[in-house]
C-alpha cells in the first residue's frame, strides 16, 4: 500500500484534532480515527486515553482503539495497565473489556482487582468478568468477594453487578463474606445474594434491607 502526501496530511490533522482544546473537536477526531483506522493512530489514542478529561471523548477513544488490529493494540494496553497514572490503568482496562481478547487475562492481577483507586478497581472487575477463562469463575469470585463493602454506592453496585454476572459460581464466596467481621462487607454480601436470587430487585432496597439485618445482629443465613 502506497502512502500518499494526502494520507499523511489527513493523519497529521487527525492527530492534532485529538489534542485540540475543544472537546467537540477531540470527539470528532476520535470518530474519524476509528472510522478510518491506521497504525499511526494507535500510540496517540492510548496516550490520550490516559489524560483525556471528558468521559464521552474517552469512550470514543476506546471505540477507535477497538477498530484497530488486536495485534497492535493489545501489547500497548497491557503496558498501560501497569501505569502509575490511575486514569491510564482504568481506561486501558475498560478498552481491554471492550476488545474481549482473553490473551489479556493474565494481566488482570489481584493488585488491579484491589486497586486503591475505585475507578481502576471497577474497570478491573468488569474486564475480569469478560476475560475470565471458563472454569476460573469461582477463583475470580473469591478474589472479588474480598472487595465487598468498599467504596460508595456506584462502586458497590458495580461490584454486585459483576458478581451476579458470574452466576451461581459466586455463592460460596458470598456465604463466606456474609459472615465476615466487617459489617459493611456482610451487608454488601447479603445485598448481592438478594440480587443473585432476584435480578430484578433494586440495589438500593437490597442494600438497605441488608444493613438492617446486619444491624440487628443477623447474617441473613438463618433458616436457609
């Protein structure tokens, strides 16, 4: 394939657009890059993911990366999940979950699943649920269950959704967490059990009900 002067100019214009001060311009540039993939875009897309302040632009950057060959994006993304910058780790994990290539599974470490940054942890949980190899769901559930009770509503809801998506394989890990010393972990485990039994249940109702059970000294396991 011959690269013309016109092609080169278009690439340069798109790369400049990704750095523009206006989010609408960056969004259009990311859309253009994803519409006409080119190996020359990959490094800049990943670089921007780490620093882009606008959520909707970051999501378009991720989409653009999914339009490029996995052989080009995967090695770069695997490096990013080890970045010192939290946003770089989070967005790389999010992109890996969208690509869905299980070659990335070994990179989803316990360290990432328990990352101090809630956004990174949430991205790691979702990526893990997508990438986990068949037969390893129970082991993943046991690790994820150690994170029950952390963070605010968004983080707890995210973890419950990921656990429920793994299915009945999470039941033993939830039983252990439902009798943990930490009341927050117990309540979150009980709420997740409720969601597993009834996927249509409201999380807010389930967590408040679980907190009442814990406050009364119960584990929710009586009579089962």
